[in-house]
C-alpha cells in the first residue's frame, strides 16, 4: 500500500512538472544557473550585463546598447528584459500612443526604459519605478550610456508607495502610457492604485508584459472584465527562449 502511494505521488509530481515544463525551464535559468554563475564570477548577473555593455556598446547610441544586452542574453545567460521579439510590440505601442508622460513599473537593468525612451516624442519623459537599489544603480549607468538620462528618471522605492506620490511629489497629473513589467502579483493592485490615484485619463494605455509566462491571471481577469478598459492581446514568445508568452494592452475608456 505504501509503495503504491509513493509511486502515485511520484507520477503526480512528474505530471505536474510536465504540464509546467516551461516554468521549470524558466526557474532553472533564473535560479539554479544564476547561482552557479554568481558563485564562479563573484558578480551578480546584472553586473555582468553592465560590464558586457560597457565593452561593446557605443556611448550615446541606444540601439547599440539594446543590441549588446540582447547579444549577452542570447549568448551568455538569460535575463528578464522584455527582449527584442516582444520589444517590437512595445515599440509599436509607444509609436502609436506617442506618450508625453510614460510610466514604467519595474526598471531592472534599464533595457525597456532605453527601448521606450528612444521613441519618446519631443518633450516626452519616462518615469520608471524600481525598488531594488542595485538594479536602479545599474539601470542608471545603462541609461546614461544610451544618452537618454535627460528623458528618463528612475524613482527608487516600492510601487505601492511611489504611485500615490506621483501627483504631488513629481507633479504628474495623468499618464499617457504605463508599462507593467515588475512583480506579476503587483499588476492588479498597482492597476487599481493607478485608478484610485486618478492617474489614468481617457485614452491612457496600459501595456503588461509576461501575462502568459510566468503569468498574471488575476490581472487579466480584472482588466478583461472591466467595462472601463478595452483590451488587446499580443501573443509572442518569452524573452530569449522558445516559450509562449504575450503582452496585454488595455486602453482606459474613462
């Protein structure tokens, strides 16, 4: 009897692992391989990316900065940037919206900030929120290397504290576009916080990354069933890996 239970349990674990194999591969890259690389290099992955970019990118050229980061992530180790494939979708939305005020939730190394910042219209500005001070420091160097420091401001701290301060402290009345690419369990509460803070105007666009992998099911359920949003899904692939992912665009109807 005990042997049968153990076998059944093992089969169940194998079934769950197979059904979630994409997530397991992602965890391998983001946890196991990362720990090994950090141990042998004596640096964090983000520091390794920064060094690579400094050695290969041309100062003042955002395209060369993006290309260097993409090259590193394809050839060396995976990183949680939006990447070049989904980046084309982000480019398209930014070019359509032409945001004068663009808010990003989750800066990481500054890849998406550079990607969007290079497409801002004259007078446009990007505010990007990052709670991890090490990431923020590296992102600042990446942004400066791209020559976009006058167009991009990093706001350090948790989104739940900074979003309510945007109107008074940073003199942001409303935002034209929001790019969500931080902790997936913060997508929904931060969307609600944006609504409650009066930062969304009629026509404001939310664009959320990784809604399939790792996934943001509560956010999708909320936004797709909200009468105040008009949603469009963009199927794509996970950054730097052959796995299905997607972005969700939600236009605030006021």
